[in-house]
C-alpha cells in the first residue's frame, strides 16, 4: 500500500497500537529547555525514575536566558535565575547533554538541533515547546509536548500519541526576490486560517518547496503550529543530505552513507493518499505582513487593513484586533509608522536570515526613533555572522547585536518594547502582549523587518533590493 512520509515514520516507530486510533510511539530524541525541562527532570527524579537513555536527551538554555553581552545566570525575568540553576543541576544529575549559558554551542533548541545534526530524517523528536514542528523540515516527525509527557518520554522512551490525519499543501511556482518561506507561511495562514491544519500532520510539497534551502524549510515548518497542525514535514532530499553531512551528531563515514540509503526511502509514494490536499500558486506572491492579533491576519505589504467581510474572522475578534492594534479598515499597511524592529526567534534567526537582512541594511541606517535589535539563533550562527562581518553591518545600520536566545520573541516578565509600541518582528506570533504588555506586533520576514526599520514604517523590501 502506498504511504506518505508521515505513514512511514509512524509505522517504523509504532511499538503498539492502542484504542481510539492512538499508538505507543518510540521516541528517538528528546529536547528540553530551561523553562520546562527542569520541571520534567525534577519530577522524574522525585519519583525515583532514571532517564532511560541519557544519550538521546538534550537540553539548552534559550527561553529566558539573557541576551546582552557578558551574560551569566541572572535574567531580566523575575525568578529566572532559579530556572537556569535548577535546570543545570537536573541535567547534570541525569547525565544528559546540556548546552549551558556559556556553552559555545548554546542556542535556541529548534536552531541548534538541525545545525548539530541531532534531528535526522525519519526520526521522532519531541520537546516541551510548541515550535518543535520546525524540525520536521528535516524529514522527521517532530512535535511539541507538555512537561508531563516529557517526563513519560524520559522515563520510557515512548509516548502515547493520537494519530492525526494527513494533509499535503502543494506550493507551486517561483518566488520573486524579497519573498521567502516566511511569506509562504503567512500566505497559507491568510488563505486557510489559523485552525486550517487542526488535527493534521501537514506535509509541504511542490516546486516552490523543493527550491527552498534547508534553513528556509525550517522557517516554513516552524509555523505549522500557528496553523494548528500537529506538525509540519518536508520530504528529505539531496539538499537535506548535503546539509547534514559532517554535522556533529549526524552519522559519520560509512554510517552516513547507509543512513542516506534509508532516508531515500522516506518520501511519500507518488500515489500516497492524503486526507486533505491543498494547493497554492506562489507566482506573484508579495511580501506578507500581519495587521491584527493572529498570524492568520496576514496581507501583502502593499495591501490595506481588510474589511470585516474580508478578514476571515468574527466581528468580535475583528473589532478587538483593530482596537488593540490602533487601526481602522482600509488603512494602508505601508503607512503605519513603527517604533521598533526585531530580528530573531526560532523562525528567522539562522545565518541565511541574517545574510538576507544584512543585504538590505548594508550602507543604510535605521530611521530616527526606531529601536532595532538582532538576536542570532545560536552562538554558532553569531560566530559565523561575525566572521562574515554581518555584525558590523547591523551595528553600523543602528541595530543592537546580541548573544543568542529567544529574547523578545515573547514577554517573560523581563525586557519589553513598551505599551502600544508598534513593532515589526521576524517572530511567529502577534498575539496581544506577546512581546510585552500592550505591545503591537506585526510579523514578517527578516528582509521586511530590515526594510521597515530603515523606512520607519512598514515597508516593501523590493524597491530596496532593486536599488
């Protein structure tokens, strides 16, 4: 019987079928971070249970760690230091690999897992973090779990999982200059809504996806959770294998060649059945940006705040979004002045993201009155960017240049852009107060963030690229 990529990984990891369509699934990799990892490890230890296989478990300090130069255990989040200290102690006691605050390989979990070769095609990967679906771009089955599930996976190497339905989204056509994976994600959300993927494992396919480099694929899969999907996946191909070759935790030598031989069997069979098939023509797609308080409130940067009838939401939600964001129907998005710009997060903080933003910023300056911040997704990305001189481009343009971490992707009681401040951000969520109490967030690609920072308002990057 023809199978999808999801079907193949599911079957290869199924320990036992259970009632109601669920199954006991073997877990290959468990990743933890300091905001939730300490809870699972502490609970496990108090119950007197060991980690069944410490070699498959990894932990990083990323969510609440300070990103200012010279950082230590102190954080701007009240009580944050305790999370860091307790996570360190718990990880050490469990003998798992910890990427600590000053570790040269430290970074955001969904950035360092692919760059170190921890996530591999065909693997099952879990983490107590909703954006674990990012790693499905490597051809893995990766999804976010809760702390209690993490404890179970640590103790047994398995999880009870309800089997989702399958969806394929085919993205056909060629992306124009200045348009990338983030714009694809927002276009999908704008077309099908924030609950369009609810109950599904989504496979992204089509000519536009095949043309994406691996880091762009990670961006696309990152926002599967904003689509309410269980996960997002992309079939592994030659780009995947080339990306993984030589990575620290990937197989080496002959073992790598044997692994590739297996990975080649994973892509969905040509006649595989999906429970739902969607297709989006990306020819002519413009850079996208959000106008409201949900990722589905997305429109072309050249567009306007939609009417209620075109917003795809209820009257109550629509009115609330407009009031929170300080907008009126039919306002031109490109007329909205901003006070801050942020480049970072597990969505768009990899070296390719920083290169594209730097290409826009080079020789230009951030507009007066705009606070601009760039936070690399890992210390490895930071070092590579500095070796290429990208840090100088950001600094000379007027951006702050930080250490790696989640930073102001979300507000954890520490640093904020300020009430009613309008921010353009390369992050994945624009919920009310996501980046601080009453902060207004417009999410977009790193290129659009850079162009907007220069203009002092939401801006189309394409004229700058042409110039």
